[in-house]
C-alpha cells in the first residue's frame, strides 16, 4: 500500500446518512471501497459484504480521506420562461458556427475555429467501448518509459502531419476547444454562447474531449492501448513541465513562456507578480493548497466542480468555478506566453495546439476521478440538468457522436484508468510543513491592531486590500451540525473587464475585542484566478462580467481557533487586474455526503 495513505485509518462507526437532496428516500447502509495505492481503482462493496475488506478510506461522515487529515435537434427549444423545468444544456447546431472572439487585450481578436463538418443529421449516439477493449493506463508524464514515449511521440507526429482540414489533425483538435470556449457556438435555441468553463460542465466536457483525442492518437498508430500521460503537478517531482515536452520533436511547442520551462509551477502563479518563495517552499505550499481543496470540498461538490448552469443561462452570470478549475488556470498561465494574446496554453482558443494541454487535462481528469472515489463514487449532482447535459465530438471512427454527462462518470466505461501514484498532498502533517496556522494570539501592542467594519451594501473596488467583518450564521457548531452543513464563504458580484486577467487572494482571521484584528491577514482560504478571456461578442454587450467565489471554511475555522467567534475578518488582497467586489457573506449549505 502507498506510504502516503498509510495513516488514513478511520473510525469504525458506521455511516448512515439521509439523502439531503431526496429526504423522502430511506437511508442506506454505508458504502465502502477498497482503493489501490492512490485510491484510483476503487470497487464498491456493501457495508456487510466482508469485514476483512473494510477500507482505510471508508467515508464515515467527516472521517473521509481528508477529513481525517484533518432526439437531440428534434427537441423544441426551451424559452427562458420555461427554465424552471428540466433544462440540460444541449449540443449546439453545428451549421451555425460563427467567428470566435479570442481577444485577451482591449480589442477583440477574431479567429476562425469552425469545424470542417456542419451536418447535424450525421450525429449518432456514441457506442461505448466494450469490456473486451484493452484498458488504457494513463501514466505520469515525467516517468514515461522509452517504449510508451516513442509511441506517444509518433502519434503526435502523425497527427501534426495530417491535412489541417482533417478533423483528426492537431489544428482541428485545437479548434474544438476554441469552439466551445470562445463563443463560436450559441446554446441550442438561445442567443447565449456555449461556454464549458466556470461551471459544473467543465470537468465532464473536458473528460470527453481528451477521451476522444486519446483514441484518435491511438488509431493513428494502430494501438488501442495508447494512453495520454498525465502531468503529475500534484506531486513535488512532477511540478515542473515534464522533460518529454521540452525535447525536440512532436511534443514540443514553441509558444510557451521561456522563463518557466524549468521552474516549479505555483498554484497561485501570475506572470505579472514574481514570487519570492524558493522552489521547495512553492512545492509545500502547493501540496497544502491541494489538501485544503479536497478537505473543504468533499462534502459539497459545487465547491470542487463549480456552479450549476442550465439551458439558456449566461455562462458568466455570477457563477462560481470549482476549486480545481482555479488550480488548472494557474498551470495554463504558467505555460502560455505571458503577453497578449497569451498563446498557446495561456488562451482558451489556442490551448489545444500544445500537446502539453492534453497531458495537463489528463491530470485535471485524474483529480476529479480521485475526488469521486473519495466520495464513494456517489453521483456528484443528482440533477438531470447535469446528468443529461450532452455534447458532440468527432470520434476515432470518423463519426460525429453524441454523449451525455451521466455516461462518463466511470472511466472504466470509457476504458481507461490511471497508474497508481502516491498522493503527497494527503499527508496529514502537510499543514505543519507549510507553516503553522496563526493561533489568534492577541498582538502585544494595541497600536498594532486594525479596526475593521462590515463590507457594506455597495460594491467596492479592489484596488487595495479590503478587510471586512463578516457575520457567521452560527457559532460554536457541534460536530453533527458541521457534518450536516458546510460553512461557505461567498464573495459575489466580482466584476471584471471582459478581457481581464484577474487574481486576488482571500484570508480569514478571528477578530479581537469586537471589531479589531491584528495586522496579520490570518489563514489563506483560497484565491480567485481567471485567465484573460474576451467576453464581448455583439455590439452593445456589457464591457464587464460578473463572477462569484465560494470557499469552504469549516475546517479552516477550526485550524485558526475561530469556531467560537460570532464574526470573522475576511481580507481580500488584490494581486493583479481591475476588479470590484459586490459583497461578502457566509452561508451554511446542506452537505451532500455519501448516503
């Protein structure tokens, strides 16, 4: 068993939960799963199946892995007035592709990324690989053996050699990302752009995208076992760009930031703000950030995957992206060119031209796979608007196929898996390695205290650090109450320019003597990071868009000894970008634990 998980024994008490989304359903026996070393090949077993198989990762309420660490086009289009009924996003009309907007400066950058196919009548439901199809095993890119590397490089050599109008060519594969991210398509039946970022579609859409890309690569060399390696940036030794992408040949991309080719990725990276940390300090900080991401979001999938989006909704209408997407954004900025238009990885429209992009998303996909297994493979959102959201891709048999979210939740159905590797961020001592949490000790001098007030009812520009006193819904919550409801810090009305690269950090501290706080900002709760992305498509569109940010803070409040506080001090620290904040508050949201 992986040494990184050896400490993860949980209590033996059984876990019976009511289904919070469907309270009328009877509680079921706890689900257990027995993972391999990295927790990526779990198999469900009944609670009473075999006592000897009781998993060290069994999900007993908060004692989860990190808790202990602490007819597609024939359907009538739905109108906005019908959005209360089931309204999953549907694939766009392929015959209505338009020029995309890929600008990341004050002016639009119009690009053509429409596919060479436009015939909706040729779309069929995808026939998933049979159980006899070889299982593709995705491996860490920095550990790829010579044989696998040779096949991998040859597949990309052949893909690059194809005619640019061939749907299998790297040119067309890259344009798929542009089509669904830069406004080339409208949602079916609405004058609203398709956008697969900033919401709960992000992870499943990209899972399908790299699935078909992987199978096309395999088809090109006649090898059904060819698998996309993953950029293992959640491991210290994998936090630099894997060397195989720097060698001359088909995996190299000339449009990467030359300053970062051998540097360590910082999950809070921004090209305009040089870090003062050493490589080792960045590595440990990253591990702690990943630790917090899982620990705080396991009870509530929207914190990990992002907010719901339904047919007809604007994709950036005060939506919150999931925490894993924010970390993913840092890697994009780290690799892409630092200057506008930030090619290749630095801009949605051009990301797919770099083979590293698919390896990057292979690891994003792995992060979701691990997340789901830590939750006992429970469906993330028991909501048909998510499960029945559907997409269209061009497959390895030169066929346009239709797929649904509900059919991609188990990678085994897609006939791939991940090689077991250790999870160093699962170390329960990672917080100590990252630095001691501020205990809330009173400053020695009253002069060093800072008086803070409520945020107020009006939006405020984030041109300097904002410190606000925020009321908690309830203090001194019991363990059972914490299991039932997640305490979530919400920053809403985050208004940014259409082209804005924006990053700000969020800290939480306990106040002293009412509305006073020490000069230290407290503990990091997370950050907001958005890639430069041009939103304006039509004359008259607003030049600014609004987003929101949700951060789980249940565990954080325990770490800073603030559970008994009626209010906490939230500090918003601008890093880069023109941004204003609409409001800051704390909600208690019903947890969605395994039933």
